[in-house]
């Protein structure tokens, strides 16, 4: 009887630890923190890694992209890619430079909200990090909850956040 209780307690302890992720990452909370509902979710599997990619702004394709009013309709794209959900090890935030169609809710604001959720860094500090792109094209940042790599090429910004 004692052995059965002992084995049951070990099984329970292993089951509980298998369900917990470190850090306490919640995909739904991340999407809520962004403050804009994603329009599309793609699930990709590459080399044993599962990725969820969320698209937050409608992409113009086909006739819409070639129409005379394409520039008026176009909102620069904003994406989140979550690696190995539900216990994510990495999240990539990537987006294109804002235009007048994103003045009300810029991509930098959306990225700052996601970055704040992932790292705990204040949005004002995130803005300072984005201002560093005036001087360099890439840099790294080391926070308590995550390490990040910021990259800026032309109109594309990428932030790789490696969760600790």
C-alpha cells in the first residue's frame, strides 16, 4: 500500500511538472497584450519545430495589390511567430515600417506591447531601443526574463526574443 501511494505521488509530481512551462508563457495572454486581434494564424512545422505565425494586418494580394488605390489601402504588416508552443522557447516579432494608415495604432506600439509582455520591459525603454536603429542596424538586449536580438533592414524590423 505504501509503495502504491509512493508511486502515485511520483506520477502526480511528474505529471504536474510536465504541464508547467518556464517561464509562465501564455499564448492567449501575449495576443491580448498586443491589443489587436490577429486576422490569421498559420501553423508551420520545420525540422521538428512547430511555429505559430499570427498576422495582425490584412495583406494585399492579387488585384487589391495592383489596384490604383493600393497605397491608400495598404497597412504595413505585423507578425508574431511563436516557436514550440505551448511552452515557447522563442518568439519573433517582425513588422514593416509604419505609414499614414497605421497612425492610429502603429506597428511599433504593437511590438512594444508584445515585448513588454515577453520581457517585462517598460514601453518607454522599448521606444529607446527602437531609437537605437538611427545609429545601428542590429544590437542585442539582455533582460531578466529574456534575451533579444533586434535587427533592422530597410523597412523590415525583426526582434527575436529568446525566453529564459
